[in-house]
């Protein structure tokens, strides 16, 4: 009998061991499925260098200015900085028109300053993501100077040209052109060149392999310096159908469908990956990713070996304000993308960048009563969705739209050219300027607000763009002293994100889908479950999530002193993160 009992015990132990091993394997499989990467776990902080900190009093932010504030950047808890272009440029589009890809714009400093910036960032364990603009160059780039000099120049095919003897080229729309015409006549060779953006931003001809390998060499130049990745501006437009088919009626309602993801774009990305990306441990993301989640996934499906993070625009292309668009439709966008990416691929999560107005002015409420609380709520949203959060400089303070009154206040080629085009047509200029107060991207480019001193401590000179007059009350100095400030709340969120894998890799499930006021969802990983509740309105709002919160605890909220949930009601712009007890 004892031997039988021993045999049963031995079998039981073996089964238990097998079960434990199985559980361990399951845990390992979960990790493998998640495919942990540093760029998935990073919080990315975007710096617009022209507006961050000026070190020499010329009114323009620079690299030495950024270096002087790296301890502040580090104090935010972020892991990587995405730096807008700092290359040599005539500044038609604030650096997005590059005339030399291997030199630093004089406004920003020298290559020695850049090398020191990179060294000091890495010393603080901050990675650097460079913005690379290779859909187009500046018309002052040596390639284009050569290209336009004669039809038989060896650089001619570095750009898209149409000889005038063939008549006017098939119409193509331009984002920044006064007349919305992407073909510009150039008398020197009696030809037209293509520019999807401004006339000073001619599109590179990616169908020419020499162009592609020139770009790959540029990438290697910066990667060999030790940078940690690229964000590629407007790259979804790089491949063109050079038969130039006629655009269908109504094309302007869906520009991305007819302008983005050309016939060979994915071929070029796969070639880029083979020649460059696969040789470095870096983060790669292209601005824009087609017009659907299915399009976006093609860019970042690991099996396709292209990029590793998708950055789509549906989350910001919602019109003037979220209130006009509607929260139910907004939830549907994020949920649709998450569903497409739940098993593979990776998303960027953002609601602000240099091409957008301020986050709290577009998605929240920037009135004095609700600016702080709604800013905290929006930060909670960005930091708790599944994907790598991108956070724009100044949003950690709750900076708001400046709302310029005059066209003279604007420097942006987009706003100024739209104004000129409208003026030429006899349009309503005052109505246009009123609209720009809410929608202009220059609202998001005003100088960073450091303290109460003149020009918010940004510069001792005349700032390149006006400082928001509210800088005396909204600045770093004031918020550092307040434990409940927008700034210190953001720091708490970052720390929670860093220590909580559930917020990085956990499954996302939308709750209370049709609720027009509240965005509610859970995040789950390895048996742990978190609930996020967000009120996107200035009124008390109810929710119905179908989950008991009796056995739960609040781990973060944007109101002070909250102890427990009350009657399924959220206060205006309230944000709560709840952990369910096991």
C-alpha cells in the first residue's frame, strides 16, 4: 500500500511539476507574444528646437539651450526625445526644407554642439530620435541646384520633372502652395517640377535608386554617430505613380488615399530595412501610415521587415475640436486600430505634435476653470492606451493656443499661403483668421514657458514667435512648487507607466461603448486588470461598465483627495485608474 501511495504521490508531484512548467512556459509565451522592445516601453518627448530654449539671445531656440535643460527633461521620467529637424535649411518650412543633411542649421549651433547634446542625453539614459525629411529636399539643396541647371545634368532624375513641350502636367494638389498646384514652372529648363508641399520643397524621385542609396548613406551617417532612430516626415508620399493618372472627382476629400502609399513604397521600406535598419537596434517610424488600420499594419508587421512603429493621423484629423467630432466616434478610431494591432505590429499614441494646435485646446478645455484638470485627464489617456506614448513639449504644463489676431503674427508657410490664396480669391479673411486661432499649428509652436521673467525665460532677445501672454501663471517655475500641478501629475503618470507592464503590453478592452461623455477601458496582462475611466466633458457624467469595482483600489486620479468611486459618476474631466484586487 505504501508503495502505491508513494507512486500516487510521485505521479502527483510529476503532474504538479508539469503544470508549473506549463505555467512557466505560458508566461514565457506571453512574453514572446509581447515581443518586448525598448521602443515599446519608452515614453517619447517631442522637442521643437526652435521654441525650447535659446542660449545666445538671438530669439531662436538652439542645441546648447536644450543641453542646458536636459536635467529638466530627465526629471520628467521620459526615455527618448524626438527632435524636429536641425539640419541646414533656409527655413521656408521651419527646417522641413533641408539644404544639407549632414550639417547643423546655424540657428541651432554646430556639429560639435550636436555631438555634446547626444553625449549628454545618453549620459542621462535618454535616447535621441531624429526627424528625417526625405520625401522632399529644399530647392537650395545642391542636388536640386544641379537638377534644375540642365536637362542632361546627372542629378536631373533626382527630382520629378515634366517638360513644357508636353503641355501642362496632370494636375496634382499641393499642401502648401498658394494655388494648391503641385507643379511649378521653371524657366531655366522650360520644365515643371513637382512639390507636394511648398514651392521650395521639391519632391525627391524615389523611383531613382541613386536617390534611395544617397538617403541610406545619410541615415548611416547619423546612426554611426550613435542616434537611436528616425521619425521620417511625410514618407508615405515618397512613392509616386509616375504615369500621373488623372485624379478622380472628390479626391480632395481623401488626399491620403490618392497621394499616400504609392505603388513601390513598401518595396522601398523593405530595401531601407535591409540596407540600414536591420544593422542597428533603433526605433523607426514614418509619419502617416495609409488611410486605414490595415494599411498601417503593413508598415509594421514584423514579418514584412519594414518599420517598427505606425504613426497614423486619424487620432488628430478630427476637425476643430473633439466636442464637434464626438467622443463615440473618437473611441471607435482607437478601438479599430487596437483591434488590427492586437496580435502584431505596434502603434504610436499621440494627440499633439508640431503640426497641431495645443492638446488641451483641441481635445480638452483651456478655460481657467478646467485647463488643469482636463490637461491631466488627456495626459492620463495618452499614457494608458496600448502603444508608445508621444508627448509634445509644453503639454506637461498645460500650455494653450496663443490665438494670434493678425496674419503678421504668423510665420508658418501653411497659414500664410492659405491666407494669400484666399485673399486672391476675395475670400473672408477675418473668418479665416478666426478659424486659425483654433486650428493653426503655430499655436503649438510658441516658446516654452520656463518662468515668470521676460519672454518666459525662453530668450533674452526678441523671440522668433510671440510668447503666450499667460506665461506668468503657466510655467515650470510655478508648477515645480505645486505637488498637484499639471507638471507633477504628468511625472506621476510616467512613473506609473514605467513600473506597470499592464499599461504597456496589456490587452485593451473598450467598455460603455456608446457613452458620449466617458471613455472607459480595461488593460489586462498575466492576470492583472486595470480600469481607466475618463470624463471628456465639463459636466458630471455617469458610466455603466458592467464590472463590479467593489474589490478594487484607485491607484491614480486627477482630483485630489478622492477615496472611492461614487455612484458611477465622474466629475468634470475626471480621470481615474483603478486596479482590481485578486
